[in-house]
């Protein structure tokens, strides 16, 4: 897996989740102003949204949006119980009046 990120941005939560679950991954920094990767490649070719985080899975699937990435990662290690066992507690903690 490869996480596209920018230090200090909201991609930090996905980065922390990857570290927490202990799966192998690489990091690729993104210059959001220029939409370029650290090596100078066009980030829009990877993620047309041009935002971080984005997670490139080993099968070539690209996940975007931090919440979706963290949900995927938590679901990939059910024995770690990073989320509640049913959807309601997870959803209810995300939206309160």
C-alpha cells in the first residue's frame, strides 16, 4: 500500500491508522499547491481530486477521503477491534446534535 499525504494535513489520521494496524506501506508526499509528488510526477494522474489522503492498494485500487480510508483499514484487521462491532455505535459517534 502507498499513502499519499501532506505533513500537517488531514492525511495524518490515515497515517496514524496505518501505523496502528502495523501493515506494510510506503509514503509519498504531495505538494498540494502544485499537485505534484515528491519526485515531480503529476499527482492528478494518481488522484483526479488532487486532495490528500489517498491510499493506493496493492491491487491498484485507489481509496480517497480520510474516513473511507480509515474504515477500510479498520475493517482489514477485525481482530484489533478499532471500530464498534455494529454500524450504529460507529455512525452515532460521528454525528451528534
